[in-house]
C-alpha cells in the first residue's frame, strides 16, 4: 500500500511503518497519497497527457506530502 510513500520518504520507512500501525489518520493520508500517485502515474504519465486534472492532482499530492511530513515531524521523526 505504501510504495509511493516509501519512495518519496526513503529515510523514514521505519517511522512510516510504525505510524501506519498506530495512527488511523496517518494511514488515511498515506492511502490518499497512494491513490493520487497511482492515478497520476496511470492517467497522466503513461499517456503523456497534461491536463488541468493532472495539475490539480499534483497540487493535492504536494499537500499530502506536506501532511505526511508534518505527522512525521510531530511524532519526532
């Protein structure tokens, strides 16, 4: 489930795994991140498409990355 999260935050894999086990909100953020990245990869990247939808999805992904960083920071990682 966390392939994209681990790829984006390779230095925090152990922390991410621990938080996924105990923090429901963090698990939901990561699930949303995975879904958005998977959609972007499938729809935009492989088709070479550039669209407003892709741009909006990239913005959402950046916001989710910020949320993941914040949770990691607040948890002391």
